[in-house]
């Protein structure tokens, strides 16, 4: 089978980091889809449009997390079968996973359009930006199918060791998105509709392009006639891995959505600051999130190959790299927070910059908490215990949401209480996860 990297053999630190780096770069580029919209809208349209795009981003993240979770969960199954060197089960899994996730994508797309007004009410969108937010959502969610295609085939290729090709397709797509953003918003003056349309066109380029490339360049992954059957055992394992991973991703982003509603209650300035700061924050810790996903592929391949000692050694290296990433990235965010905010809103937006800086410095100082949590998520998915990831997410998000409402109600803290609740939730989940990991590791010896 054609593959770029077999993670069941060779140098662990070099193999793990070599596989992770393209994945990190790829997802950093993926974040630029919405960052490009945010920058262009903030610079050329105004604060109201910026608040609309920011609120839409939180909702988009929640809904697309369902698809991302399903694709990530399926990729664990693909990695395990690749590690076991069982191409028949791999192709059967590809067939069943594609149809299952594709059907869910279409249902999700229909629900978004049917319930858009109710969603806007749930998010407590201020009246002055409701129209802009609805326009952006109606256009940008035309790209849900493209999001599914790209993430399905990207996760498939990563599962068999190819993390470079998805990066190349995404790089071309992001460059197109930025160019179309500027074209549609500035000279054509299409407003938030133009920003959304640029994203959708670019997403379809990445999704359809990567699907076509996978079919042509990886004949071993092509589903044959004899693979097009519904195998109950395969389907059950796919549903377990994909369902729990989807639930974990959805719970995580639903908690963020609940926090978004609380943030919106503090007014347009806080909304705009949060819209920008949360994107900078997400982009900053994205490398450790993606490293956790790369670590999950490493563990899954070796779990399939029954190489437990290699998994333990890889875990030690993974913790080392995450500590390095978190210290460097967190330090840079804390140091450069005002400048990073100013890139998106302009130096004259003093109030927005002040609120966003407060958020970024609190989160950046504690990135190690979320870095370890991403490793735990990846590990438990890979050893076929995805339910544990859901438990950890509930611990983290439940704590975050509850504390956000309690602390923000204190006059001395206000909106700062929302920011403080986030790292507290991370570290509580870390504690629970480490205890569960130690028990699982002892049982496997």
C-alpha cells in the first residue's frame, strides 16, 4: 500500500514529529479560512459585520465538529486496520464510513437552513447584527458538503501515513480564499455575503480535489464491488469510534457555544473582542491539538500492530513535544496579545483590543492544560476507548460553563470570570484523564 510513513517502525521521535508537522501546518491553514473572513471584514466593513462573522464562527465550529468527529473516529479504525495489514477490512470500512457520514452531512445541512432563525435566538444575537449574521450563515453553510469531503479524505490519507497531500490541497485552497475575499468584499462590495462565498468556493476546491487525487493516486484505497457490503462488526466498531468522537467534539463545541451566548450578553464590544481573540487563541494552540491527533494515529497503528512498548515510548516523547509547544506558543501569545488583536481590528479599536488582550493572556499562560488534554483525547480514541474522551470533555466543559456563569456574575470579575473558567476546566479534566490512563496502562501490561 502506498504510504508516506509507517509509524509502527523506525525512530519514534523523528517519525512522530515528521508525521505531525504537515498535519499541524494543514490545520493552521484550515483556520485561515475564517481568519481571512475576519481580517477582511474587520478591516473593510466594520465592527458590526465583525461581530456577525465571529458569532457565526462559533456556530460553524459546533456544527462542523460533528462531521470532524465522525471523520476523526473513522480514521482511528482505518489506522488500526492499516497497522494490522488488513486491506480488505480497511476498504470495507471506507465504504461504510463514507456513506454513513455523507448521509449525516446532508441531514445536518438541511437542519441548519430549516432552523436558522431559532439558532440566532439561542445565540442571543443583538438586533443590530442579526441580519448580517443570518446572511453570512445562509451562504457559508452551503459549504458543509465540501467540509465533509475534505475532512473524510484528509483523515483517510493521514490514517495510512500521508499527512503531506492534504496540506498541499489546503494551501492552494486557502490562497484562493484570501484572494476571493479581497475581490468580493473590496472592489465588488459584496459584504459578508462575499466573504462567505469566498470560503465556500475554496472549500469545494479542497474537498473535490483531494477526493479525486485519493482515487487516482491510491488504488489500494479504492472501494471494489466486493467491498460494498454492510458488515455488522465493522459498522459497530465504526459507530463506536465515530459516534463517541463525534459526541466528544460536539460536547466540547456546544460548551463553547453556551459561553458564546454569555459573552454576547456583555454587548457588541465584548462580542467583537471575543470573536477575534478566540480565533487567535484557537490558531495558537492548534499545533498541540494537531499533535494530539497525530499522536492518536501513531498509537492506533501500533495498537493494531500490538506494539504496546512502542506506544509507551511514544507517549513519553509526545508529552515532551507538547510541553515545548505550549511553553513557546503560550509565551508568544502573552507577549504579543495587543499586537495580534490590532492586526484584525486596527489600532484605533482600543476597547476591543483591551478586552481581547485580557482573554489571550489568561488562556496563553495555561496552554499546557489543553495540550495534555489533547494527548489524552488522542490516546483513548486510539486504544478503542473513545467513551473516555467524552468523559474528559464533559469534565472540562461542564466546569468551564458552570464557572463562567458563576464567576462572571461577580462584580469584581465580570467578563474576566469567563476567561478564568476555561483553564480551570482544562486542568480538572487532565487530572481525571491521567488517573484513567494510568489504570488502562497497568491493565495492558
